[in-house]
């Protein structure tokens, strides 16, 4: 189950390492890679799975920085520089789509006129594009478009980025403990003597003794810091995004205005991702998208992209941005998207630090700064190599890429290799490869684990067919036995359903009823699913 197997026997009192990293998002995994490249031993603990928080619930935009040029020039320049680095060292995770900033009738003409100069001050290329040409190349654009600028935005696969970063770190000696939660710190004067962690699979507890501890827990960083007796001012900003049935544009589409709701549409492989919102929340419990937020996004995005008024949406999802600053600000969009590194020395700690804030695009820079701090404390003088060292392509991580499984299946198709997912062309051999890689790492893989590392469940049916087929395939191979597969299916569909509920209207309701007929009765989930459908009706959907 990955937690503590081969890590320690019941008689061992603790694991020991130079650096303990808390949090397995893009920042934590990038930090593990940076430290491993410097020859520093580290263990990464994650209470769920890779990219379980905001790192796996974003729109996958590799920012050019143009979105922030007017309000946060520092963040804009960081995005520009780091985007260029990631395009060079992690090319397999990036699609260089380019991006348009689009103004429509009624938008602020002063902001439109000033946009090129804002970009120039931050060193970002912004080229004016003839409106007629832009609409010819991107037919989804509104006929009321009045200005278009092209910028070097791109699409990035955050799952593959984190998985590849962790894979390289592990090859260099780092260790990963998934589904392992920090439950306490043992403080000795100005130092953390040990960190107590618990396996969420077995319930077993273990002590990890580390010379340095760095908290990269994202939105949960404040709670982790409080366990160590340190405080951080943080604002929680919930963002919701929608997934369309098909890809509606080849480029990133940004509304040419100051950042607001529903002003980005991202190409995401075979689909488009539309959003986002910014809503302050006080708690991290039960973060989910709502029907009202879906309505808001469509209403705000339609003036730039009228096709969204009639588009089919297959899913909604939400994540929480960990923004620096006091909670309670009137508008969380005014809070900086920059990042911060707290050494916590003012809190009486010399071997604990917190790295939080920032963006997906700046994760490598965040990791470099965090690694610099812990290396100074450790007396390690080796330089940072993450900006110049190519991120190797790990074959076990390629399945997150749309179409990869189909290419492999067509290249080496054998009669016994079944096609489990027709929407995203995922074969049985792909599921086998992912399962084997997880087992080799000491895990007992779940169906949800496989979905995170592949395209299973990400197509139009949202797993209605491929979830059951994948589970049946794992029964045939002997990997699932007895009741295990049934519980895996229920867990898998519970998560997929949560994302479908906010976009259930029109034809989506019919497909939801089909999924219910296929699975809910079969696995004893009728009452729960009926309650969810009742909630949809109460929210006023036709």
C-alpha cells in the first residue's frame, strides 16, 4: 500500500532522512526533484495522492504572464521566465498552443489600448492580430470581437509534470509515501526532532526524523504549520472550472480585461476547460463545484465564446488556491498570486520552513528557493540543476497524455489486448502497465489511482463504461479479487459523479440516468444517487 512497507519493520522507531517534504503537489514533487539532483536525501509524504489538491484541479495553463501584467507585474515576470524554462526542460508535459487575449464590444477600451505596453514592461510578447484573421483561425470567437493579441501561453499536463518529477527524484534516491498524513511534530527546543505520520490505509503510525522539514502542503500549509506551532496568514480562494465534451479552440482564449470570472478557455487534449471563479471560503472541507457557479462561468464566458451557450459540458471541478495574506479581503483576486518561503525562525524553529502560494507555472522556481534554504541549513553547496537538467520521460507516466494509449495500442496491437475506454482509447495493456508500475513502487493500486495516471474516466461518459470494464479487466488478470473490485468501483464513481452533478441539464440528464441504470442499482448506490439528482432539481435546472 506504499505507506510504510519496506520502510520500517514494526520494531523500528523511525525513518531517518535529510529532508522531509510534506505535500505531493507540483511544488512538493518539484522540490523532491531539485533536492535529489543536488544529492540530498529526502522523503515526501502526501496524505492522498500526487496532485490531489489544487495541483490537480487547475486549468492546465502555462502562463505567459500576460494575465497579470496590469495588477501583479512581479508574478507576470516570474511566469514568463519560468514558462520558458519548463518549455525547455519538461517539453513532454507541454503543448505550445499559443494564446489569444480577446476583447469584445463593451470591454474597457483604455485597458485594451494599454495592454501591449503592460506586456512590454514585463518582457512578454503581445502581437496584435487582425480580428478577421483571428476569427477565421478560431471560429468559436464572437462576431463582436474588437481586438485580439497573441501571447505565448501554452497548455501543460500538471499530472505528468508531477509524476515525472517524482519519478526522477525516486531514481535518484528519494522516497514517496502516499496516503500518509502528518499527525504531529515532536519539538525539541528550536528544532523539530521528529514528525509523526499515519498511514491512511493501515492506520499504522511512524516517526520520521529529518534534519530539515519543509511544508509544501498547498492550501493545507496553514494547518500543517499550526501543528508545528507556527502561524501563516492565508486566504482560501475556491475556483471552479467546466469541461466541454469536445475541444472548441486550438489556442488558449483569454478575455482582454482585468482578471474576472469565466474569462479563460483552455485546450485540454480532446476537450476544452472553461473558467474560472474566485470565491473566498473559510474551510477546506467538502470543496466542490456548484450549479450556480457553472451558470456564472457560462454567462461570463459566452460574450467572448458564444458557442458555450449551447455546448455540452461533461464535468465541473473545483480547487482551492492558497493565497498569501489575511483572510477576509473583499476580493480574493486582489491578493497576490506570488509565492512565499517562510523560514519560521521568528516562531522559534531552525529546521522547519513553509513554501506556499504561487502558481503551477512557477513551481520549479518555488522548489529552487525552498531547496536553497534547506541546503544552506544543511551546509550543502551543490548548485540548483533543475533549470538546466532535462526532465526524463518515464514510460509509466505517459498514459496521462490524450491519445498516447491509442498510439501504443495501434503500434503493438495484439488480439488479446482489449480496448477498455472507447472515449479516450485506453487499452488493457495501458492499465496493466500502470498497475505494474504502482506495484513495483510498493503500492496496492486502486481504480482511482489508475484513473489519475491515465485517461480512464476522463472522456464523455466520465467512466460510466470504462470504469466497469477496467475493474473487470483487473479481475481477469487476478489483480482484483473478492469484494475489493466492487468497493473500488463505488469509490471511483462517487468521485466522478461529484463532478458531473453541477452540469446535469438537457441531454446530460439522460446520460446520468443511463449511468445510474448501469451502476447505481448494481452496486447498491440507488438512494445516494437519487438524493444527488434531487439536489439538482432543487437547484432549479430544467
